[in-house]
C-alpha cells in the first residue's frame, strides 16, 4: 500500500496545534469537496470548532492521515474496501 504524498512538505504543518482547511488541502492531495465528503464518511479526521465560523483540524490527526498506509488504498477505491 502507498502513503499519501503531501503536495508540499509536511514542514508546512506546525509541530502541534490546529490548522485550517487551506493548510490541510496544501498537504493532502484532494479537492475541497472530496475532503468534506471524506470527513462526513469518517475517512478523514473530524474537525474541531474553534468558534462560530472557525473550523480547524488537529495537526496530529493530519500527520497521522499522511502517515496512514491504508488511506491511499481507500481513496483509490472511492472509500470502498
């Protein structure tokens, strides 16, 4: 199985904390609508609401997704195993 290769270096991710959607999409090679479908289906990490109009993801969840060997296989099969 393949690992997801980030579009940009994972160095763009902070060591810890939260990142907003543009940073996530800069590191995960999917479009915005595919990302939200994956979040809804459970394939991608759930967001954290930091305010009424602020959604972010834990950096450790995004790093785990990038390192996950089965994510690429799920993407290739449309989430089907």
